């Protein structure tokens, strides 16, 4: 049996967290899609910050006990960031920015992570 210094879980616990992996995919898709948004640096920055915030808040929330108020708080913040990312990508689409296929991939990734965050924030 392990002593007190033994980790209680895998050192890559987050790699098994589906919503976290989806958040990382949204970051990558957003980075690719926003790479050619000429003259829209503020929107690119906002989109990337929102995407990163999803992953950060899911990770921080995962450090709290399941069902705890702390965990729920970070999951709600992650959901807000996911919706913010969707809005930024919608603005980019409305402005005709970037390559449509890349933007559509980012929109799909943002929608997936928003759906997963919505499921996490549902009361059980």
C-alpha cells in the first residue's frame, strides 16, 4: 500500500477529463481559425483568452471535491467562457474573417465544449 506521499490519482488526471480535452481542442481550433483575422487583433485576443479560460477553470474546478460549491463555481465560469468563445467566433463569421472551413471547425469545437460545460453545470 502507498504511504501519505503517494499520489491519489494519475499524474495526468486531466487527460482523462473529456470536457478539458474538448477545451484544449477548442483552443487549437480557435488559434488556427483566428490566425488570419487581419485588423481584428482584439477579437483574436478575446477568443483565445475565452478558450484558455475554459480549460483553466475546468482544471481548477476539478481540484475541488465532486458536488462541492467550489467545483460548481468553476464549472459555471467555464460555461460562461465557452459562451463567450462562441460569441467571438460568431462575430468573426459575421465579419467574414478567416477561412470558412477553419472558422466552422472552431465554431464546432466551441459548441462541443459549451455543451459539455452545460452538462457539468446541471443540478443533479
